[in-house]
């Protein structure tokens, strides 16, 4: 086996120290990741939300109907936006129920009109 260079030994020592620091954290103080799917995006790729094509409510692609407007979401392609786009999207007041909805939404997620 080849001797490790000083640089490699230094990195190895740092990694071992980091691991020891992590191991020193009591189990009760470790923060569990409640939604692992959210953390599977490679670094640098923005988080994408999948939206109902009608009311633009956030949907789960496994579902057949939108939980907000109850429409069948399998007939139309869902809309994808980054979280930043979604958060910055213009909000308007629904003319029927007066609750706010995304300006681009064809259907109000609150009243379904
Ligand atoms: Zn919907
Ligand atoms: Zn409404």
C-alpha cells in the first residue's frame, strides 16, 4: 500500500474529527429529517413544486384528484414551478369567495369556482 501524503493525512484527520463530533451529539439532539424526499435534490438544483393544472394547489403526483379543488388531475399535465417562482407568483382575490389565489390559476382552490 502506498504511503499517504501529508495532505491526505490531514484530510483524513479532519474527516475523523468531524465524524467524532457527529458521534458526540446525543441521539435526542439530532434533528430528524421529516421529509427525506425534499432533501434528495442535488445541490444547486432548485426545489420544484408540482401544481394542480387548474387551481395551482400543490399536489402529490401519486394522487388522482387535487386535494384543493377535487378535480381529476390525470387528464392534464401538472404544472411545475420552483419554490421561488411559486412564492413570487402574483396573488389575486377570488371574485367568488374573496380568498387569495394565484393569478394564473383557472380555478379557485378555496371555493372551486
Ligand atoms: Zn386543484
Ligand atoms: Zn374562491
